[in-house]
C-alpha cells in the first residue's frame, strides 16, 4: 500500500471516531441499585486474644526444682500440685528450728519454777523470827550480866574497905574478888554471844535478800528467754512457710498456658516455671488509633474474625477502654498514638467454637470490627458511587431514561463499602459505579448492572 493510501485510511478512521464521539452514542457504565437496609460504621483493626489475668508460678526461693509433670493445655484444679522443690535441706532446717523452740520452752519452764526459792524464803522467815527472839534474849542477858558485873565490882570495893579496917576476913575478900572476876567473864561471854547472834541474824537477812535478788534475776532471764523464744519461733515459722511454699499449687481452676522448665535443675528465686489461666475469661486486646476512640463506647458491638475463629465471625462487646494512650510505630515506620481497647466475647461463644473443634487460646491473631454507629432501614448505596465535587458537596450519578443525571445527596453513616443516603435518591435508583471523569450530567449511557461489587460488613 502506498504512503498516500495509508494517510487517507488514517484520516477516514479519525473522522469516523470523532463522528462516533459526538454523535450521541451511549457510553457503557456499571451501575448498582440503591437498596433499603442496615448501614454500620465501624473501625477495623488487627488484634490478639489475651487474658485479664495470667497466673505465674515462680520459684519461691533459691533451690532445686523437681521434674514438672503437667503439660501445656492440661487442665488443672485449684489446689492441685503443679510443681515442687527438693525439700531435704529445708526439712533439716525446720527440724533444727523446731528443736530450738522446744529447748527455749523448757528453759522458760525451768526459770518460772520458784518452788525451791519460795521454800527457802519461808524457812528464812521462820528462822529470822526465831533469831529475832534469840537476839533479843541475848541482849537482855548481856544487860543482866553487865548489871551483875557492876554489882560485883561494887561489892568488891566495899569488902576491900572492910578488909583494910580488918573488919573482913581474907577468905571473904577472896570470895568477893572471885565473884567480880567471874561476873566480868560472864558479861564478856554474853556480849560475844549477843554479837554473834546479831551477825548470824544479819547473815540470814543477807541470805534472804540474795534469794529475792536471785528470783528477780530469774524473772529477767525468763524475759530474755521469752524474746529469744519468739525469735526462734519466727525463724521456725519462716522456715515452715518456705517449706510449704516449696510445694506449688494451682491458685485456680484453669489451663496450663506455658511451661518453661521440665527437668530437675537448680534455679533462683523468682524464676517463672508455669503460666496458668482461665480460658473462659478470654478477651481480645486491640490497639485503636486515638482519633477514633472517641466514637467507641463501653458495650459497643464487635465482630471478631480470623483463621482461628472460622469462616463466620463471632460477636463480642467493648468491655474496657484504657484512659492512657501510647506511641506505636506502624509497619511503614509511621509514629502513631493508639489506645488499648478490651473486647469481651458474647456468652456461649467458646462452646460454639468447641463444637466446631476450633481451638482458641491466648495471644492468637484476630481481626475486629468495632461498630460505632448502626442505622437500620435506611437507603444505602455502594460507597464507590459517591464522590465530592470541587466545593465538597457529595454527589452521585443516577441513571434515568438511560441518561446520567448528577444528583446532590446527603450521606449519613458510612463505611468503606456502603453509605446511608438521607436525601437525594430513593431505593431502587440505579447509580453509576466509579463514574468516569469525562462523564457529564445528561449524557447518554448504556447501564450494565453488577452484583456483589464490594463485600458487605455484615
């Protein structure tokens, strides 16, 4: 074909195209029908299952743990032994501490026994009464001896004068002299006896005082022993507590979530051995962008879905909204402020999952839709039919008599898939899906109705 022929052919085709474009031929468009139904606004996020409380079984003190027989996913009952330490050393320490307490108790009983001292004091009191009388008699005896000695001296002096006048015989004078000397000796003996008895009396009083002081000392010693016994009892009780804690029991009826050690080994205090939980209390933990949290309320309905849940989502409700947000880095490296929201499952959900042989545990990945608004019995359209004009007015193209008519609408509740229309259209109207930028109001169109263009959030 010559160059001239090619140019002529191209020109003819161009003219034909322009003729077709401006000849009013209908433009093919996809349409969907406005319907009456329910529209739900929701926040969709990734989430994970969690438990409000995980019970951690840890080493109560440094020592050797015996082999742990319970296994992950095993059901345990409250009070069941789930782990135990080797207690041979602890048992010996407990026995020593018990012996110390018993020894202190015996010493206290011995210290409190004052029968010997009380008997001695009674005997001292009786003896001192007798001594008082004896000392008093000795005192009177020495006074009498003194008077007798004084009389003997006077008698001796009188008879000496008679002897000098030769009025008394020598033998009578000798008798007077002997009487004086004997009286003096008797007086000295009685003084010594009296003083000796006084010394004995004082010694007895000192003995009584010594016994009283000894009793006081015993009282003080008993108080010291009581304090030492309390300290020994405290140590004994602590060792008993340690011994009891060495046998670790489940605090709940629940399930073994994790086991970190199986074989016997030495571990420090505080080392986590097991994690237990009550799977019936399972909930969902979701981190929501802070700007959306204001639309969420306690009790807001939630759909929970994911591979662990099955083909159909299960239902729950918002249980708790944390009062404090936190910063989280997204997968794209963007810094976001998020708030933790806790979702609880509705009743009997776990039984349904068990009947479907679905296993749901803690830290399982799920997705949630938290519904922030629900409008039943409203006109709703596909979200892809809506667009804004340059001034921000929401609009749609309605197909009427095979022509596209641009209509202003007032949307209400909407989500990524559908929207409520408060005014502007009615149920049954055909709306153009994703209208072309070249489409104009009044333009002839050839509608092709489509179904299930977008999935519903129901």
